[in-house]
C-alpha cells in the first residue's frame, strides 16, 4: 500500500514541483498513512484457541465420563492473544447449540479471570483451586448431577448416540469490569444463560471484545 502511494505521488507531482519539495511531501504522506494504520495492526486480533483441539474435534480425554459416555472429562488447554486494551477481567463460556433441548446445553463457564492471564492449562477446569485467582467456575447444565465432580467444573461433550456431530462453541469475553457479578448485580450462582445475557448485552460498552472457536464431537 505505501509503495503504491509513493509512486502515485511521484507521478502526479514530478513535473510541477521542485524535487526536494516533492520528496518532502511524499515522505509526509507516507508517514501520515503509517501513523493511521500501524497502531491498529500492531494491536492484533483478539483470538482464542486450544492446542488440545487443534484438529477441530474432541479426543476421548476431554469427553464426559457419565450418562453413557466413557471419556476422561479433562478440560482442554486454552490459549488467547491480544486482549483488548482496557480489559480488567475475562469470562469464558462453552455452549453446545445442537443439544436437543430447545436452548442448547452449557458445558463450562469461568468468570473473573484476571486480565493478565494468557490461557488455561489442561485440567484447569476440573477443580476450583486450579483456576487463577480470583476466577471461579460458574454453573452449567450439569448442575447438581455429579457428572463433573462438582458444580462449576468442566463438563465434556456427550451428545446422544446417532446425532450428527454437535458443535461446541468456546467464547472468551474481554470486559472493562473487575467483577462481572458485582457489575451486573446477578447472583454468583446464576445460570450460564443468565450470565451469557449479561456478557453479550447487559454490560453494554463494558464488553470490549469476544474471541471464539468451535470444536465438534459425535458418537
């Protein structure tokens, strides 16, 4: 882009301007363009991914070990980059929109992740003590079933047999609030759907950005 701009300036001005003036104008234009474009590019895109799900599907380590499924139910590792400027906390939710419930199925939720965090190691979602303070695991649709060991823990995929592979959407929210529960005025035990409304709508301009990816699983 910049070389093209320089060439156009040279073509239009070379016959009418003194060479030194032409050069100064071209350099000024290039500098102005770079100043406008580079800061946004340098920030980079807010992204979320999992090295454990790089294939786009779940291995048995991460599948639920209940309700007829025989996985190990270990939470996958996550990595995120380029958290937006001004972020004070992060929130994570995992949702299966293909579950035959009329409203999908919530598999994982973590709130108040510190803005300094850059990811979660494998298994971080299997016990509250392994989450970085002051983060906590929120309720999911496995609440009080015992399938995840305790409420707030990772619950792996376990779609009905014979279904087309389900999609599992991982979404990380960058927030300009330290404590999403206090900011929204909702209970810490609120459902994932309630907190999803808070994150996507209720916080308004306090939502600074979202990063997401999808993995699939069927049996």
